[in-house]
C-alpha cells in the first residue's frame, strides 16, 4: 500500500487539513494549496487508489461529474455512501428562475443495425440546462452534506452571466456552505450560451481570461475550469485558465451534436412539440475524442507549466476501470463520471475501483502516481513517426538474416549459417 509524505509548498501560512479548511487566497503561484502530497511505495499487496489533488484528499480518483447525478441532497448523499471519491454538484447560478428545462431532453444512440432498440447504448445526447432549483435550496443542501460528511470532498459547479459582481456574489455564497472547491462551467454547449454563459465564455479566450481573473481574485478554495471540446485547440483555453489563477482544469464537457432524425416523423430527436435543438453528446462514443483532448492539455501542462502544481480532471465516456486507467496514463489526476452513472447507477464506483485495482496489479503499480502520465511521452508528430519507422527499417536491414543466395555459404561457418535460416 502507498503512504503519503508531505513537502511544504509556497503559499502563505496555510494549515492544510487535506483541503478542508482553507484560510485565504494567495495571488501568486502556487495559490490556494498549502501542501503538495506525494505517494511513496511501501510493502503491501493491495494497490492504493487514494489521491490528493490541490490539497483535497479523496479515497479514490472517481468523481461524480456535474449533472443529474449531483442535482440534490438525496443523490449526492447516495454518491458518498456508495464510495465515490468526490462529488461535483449540478451547476448553480444566482437566478434559477431563468432556467427552464423541457421534456424529453435526452436521446440515445445504440449500436447495431438502424439503432436497434436492443443494441448497446454507445451515445447519449442531452439538452438539459443547469440546475433549475433555487440557489438557496442548493446552498442549504451543500451545507447539510458538509456537516454530515466533513471528510468527503464536495465541489460546487458555478456559472454566471458576464457580470463581475454576480460572479463574486455567487462565489461568496457557495463558499459559505463549506464546499471544498469550485468548478467553473465554461463549457455547457446548449441553452446557456444564448445568455453569454457556459461555452460562450470557454470559446472566447479574451473573455475567459477576464472572467477567470474575477473568479480567482475572489475564491479562497481551489478552482477548476471546465473546458469545452467545441473548439479547435483545447490547449489554448486550458493554458489561459491555468495562467489566470485556476489550480486545475476539467475536460471534456459534452460535444455539440444532433442525435438524429426520426425517419418516420422526419423530426429531430429529442423531439419537443415537433422541434429540437442541438445538444451535448456523451457516453462511450466520445471516449476517444476525450482522450485526444485530454492528451493535448496534458502535453501543454507538462511542457509549459510546472504541472505538479496544477491538476487535470478527465471526463468522457468512462464506464470501466480501463477507461479511467487510460485517462490517468495520459496524466489525469481524477476521472469524472456523469452519463455512466445515469446508465449504470451509483454502485458503478465499486466496479470501477475493482477494475482499476486489477489493472494496477497486472503492472505492479502501487499507487495512482506510479502510472499517472506514463503513456504521454509516446505521443509525437506524424513527421517523427515517419523518421522513427525509417530508422527502424534501416536497422532491421543492417541485421543479416540468413543467406541471400548459394554463393554466400562458407565452409567455416556452415553450422551457424544453417541455424540462421531455421524459423524456430
């Protein structure tokens, strides 16, 4: 099992009780973190899944992603009871009366001919908005959860319009509940951008830099910026968020999509009174895209930043421990699951932990840090791939394998020459 050893970091006179008691905000890097925690290997047979990210200690890297699985006290309590490492609540804003959802708001894509109803669900689209519950209700439930689960990590997801005072008020109010960190939703692809919120900020680097400045000047707990995949180069907004004071980034949010057209009614899905709107795509089908986006962010963090001081929370199509291992191998500190919980239930975390431990045992990894980022170095450019393959071909040609013709036989080396042409 791995044990934890601590080394003090720059960051003022903090006393970090695993991120539960934050005292003020430091403006220079690193910011709201008092200690950096490392895993050190000790004897033991069971791998240690615990992680400490930006001073927040979690029993495992599996985090409930912001959305329906974190929409109220009852379901968030269930998540903690089932053993999730942390919970990110559904996104809140100051005025929930502006948030009006419709039904149906989900559509699913199944594998198999013509999307057979019996096929496996591989894609999920939603046109759901952020929380439509009064902010006061959500804040009361945040406080209740922290009172009942003081040692568990609760993260508030927040979003506001382009108004500095509104952002400051929202941050102040959620922090008063005792939440451990904030995830800023700069990435919701539908509905909210119409109000210059969500992805409307995440896709505009100048706007993102300004809002991140507001947020990080006010916040006293760690801040993660949730990135949109609906952009050409996701490393650009991630770079801006981290350089503007955020301790971490989360990626990816859902991918803008149209699930399909009903070939009987000729109407789009999900169909609301005969109409629809593009929505966010998630589930297994987005996993390869998410891996690519996370890889891009991780490479940027490794090459340009002191990545040990920042965190990366990966999201996208996680349903197995192997899915999570892939993200961690690319450099992710934590792995979020949202649609997977909607499909398989809160008990999924037990399966994820077992499967991730099995993977770690197979490779003799004792802690998450033992393999975090291990695969990142194997990504390169296509030009470099061509060079590497050409060099490998030349090396293989340089190794003489067998005799090319009868004239190459010699009397002195006859036995070795014979052996060189035996296949086994």
